[in-house]
C-alpha cells in the first residue's frame, strides 16, 4: 500500500479530519555542559491554526506514541490561553487517530 506523508492511505471507515496541521516541524535541542552533551531532545511539533486560534502538539521521537498538546492560545505569537472547545476537540481527534496517548498541558 503506498504511503503519503508518513501515514498509510486513509481507511474509508475512519472519519475525515476536521483539522490538519498547518506545519509539522522537526527540531533537535541539545544542552551541553562544557564539552559534554547533557541533554538531547529530538521532536516533532505539529502546529494547528484556525480562525487565529493556535495549538501545538509535541512528539518526542524517543517516545513516538505520545503527543503532548499545548493550547489553545489566542494566536501563534501569544501564550494567552483561550477557550476554544471545537478546535481543541478537532485537534485531539486528529492526534488520537495517530498516537496511542494524547496528553493535555
């Protein structure tokens, strides 16, 4: 079966996604103490936006079955948390179909 964007073709029995990420970003953060690597973080950030509302989900690649959801926020540039249950539920559904565990922060 062909694979697109890391996922197998859509199962016709699954509902369509009400929202999809506007960007998926891969990052690596390293914390060095002197010449020694102390901490290493390899992760994907899934960015969701709708009507200006922003949510981000982070998946650490050493635990790729768990997504941690942050937001909803007033905008991508803001840390002000807002109430947006419909977009939050749509993002949770998207993540729930792809990850074993979704944690809200």
